């Protein structure tokens, strides 16, 4: 969006600078033949040089000198460009003035020959100042935007770095529980964990991944959790709608699914866990519902994990998501809605 806005400003600036000498020329009524008139040629050349200066200042002089705090060099370059823009057209294109009436000239009287001598064009002096300020403001705004994006990327990398070990610790706890019971499914669980960790390592650094790939990851995680199920567990998982063709930030959903298992799965108590994902019209809805068999204080690190996930949602989907979580009648409910990228 910002790149499109800058492109629009560049095009508008270019068209404006090229149109000013045309629409303000006293020879406008001559149409295309005005380009044969020396005064118009001089004026038009001045604005072409002004446009060239605008782009040189934005893309070269400001980032190379001003942003590097080389203010003296930047000032000298600006002065040189000012002299070129305001004087060069008069030097290259001379315009002869109409001959004035003959006047009596006393001997020794020094009179300048008629004609326009090289000198700055007043209109270009004012326009040069405007172009200088515009290019400087646009460049500074661009640099501020880049710094903001770098800060957001750094925050996301930090949050991902915290989420990855958080997931690993939770899964290792599950494997430990299986190993204690000498479950025959432990080797298969280790293979599942290997697949999950491969996804975490390879995809977590991506800004977006295909939704189908993210759902496959969630399904593998659920299969791993199913190894802990007992007869007391009532579980339902469903994906509806059309998830093909969409992208989503990696690992943005898993924390809420993890929590459904962490607080809703118990080997001795009756456990109810429901996970529903629906995709329709570029929107994803994740709903989880679990009977509360553990309280927050019983599971360390939960609050931090939830806060990390919410921070990522704010950074990536700001204004494009809604999240509601609450306890009701002994159940913990989560309703997350995200606007997806096609």
C-alpha cells in the first residue's frame, strides 16, 4: 500500500512539473509548435532539470549524504544542483529580446545590448525549494517506515524464538508421560515429533505459509496428543469450508490448540475437547472448547505463551482479527477470527 502511494506521488510530481511550463506559457495557443519557441524551450528545460533533481535527491543524495550525516557535502551538492537548475537553461538557450526604439546615446554612455542575459529564472527558484522539501520529507518518511518494519520483524523473530522451545517442552512432556507407561506408541510418537519439529524449524521463519500446510501440522500435533487419550476423553476435531488457496502466519493457531489439551486433557478425569476450524470468504475461524480439568496455576508458562501469541496477532494481523476467550459452566472457550491472505 505504501509503495503504491509513493509511486502515485512520483507520477503526480513528474506530471505536475512537466505541465507547469506548458499551461503557464503565453505560447500555449500555438499547440505543439510552442516547442519551437526559445523562451518556452528554456522554461521547459528548467522544469525537466527540476524533475531530474527531485529523483536524484530522493534516491541518491539524501540516503548517501543527508542520512549518513554528511551535511556539508549534502549542502554543497544541493547548491550545485540549484545553480544548474536555475542557470543552465539560460546559458544553453539564449532568448533575444525585441529591439527597443532608437534612443540618443551620448558619447561615452555605456548601454547594455538588448537581449536576455544569463540569470536565474525566478519561478524555478521557488519551485526548487518546494521540490527540495518534498523529496526530503518523502525520503525521511520512507526511512521511518523501514525502521518501523525492521522493529516489527525483530519483535516477531523474538516471539517466534520463544514459541518454538515452548512447543518443544510441551511435546517432550507428553513423550515423557508415554515413556513412563512404557507405551508401545512411543517410537511412533518420536517420529511424529521429528516431523513437527522439522516444520517448526523450516517454516517458522517464513512470514506466511499455505493454510493447508499449517492444517497438516495441526493434525500431526493432534495425532501426537491422541497417544495420551484414555477412555475418559471425548474429543472432536473438524475442518470445514475451503482452506485451499490461502496463506497464514506459521504457528499462529497452535498455542490455542495446545492450551485446549493442556487444560482439558486428564487421564483420570472426564475430559471433553472440541476444536473447530472453518474457512470461508477469506476468513478463518478457530473455536476451541475444553472442560477445565487444570487451572492456570497448575500449568507453568501458559500466560506467557498466550501473551506471545496475542502479540504476534497484533503485529501481523492488526485490525484484521478478533479474539475472545472466556470460562463458562466449567468450560474454557476460545473464538479466534482472522482475515486471511489469498
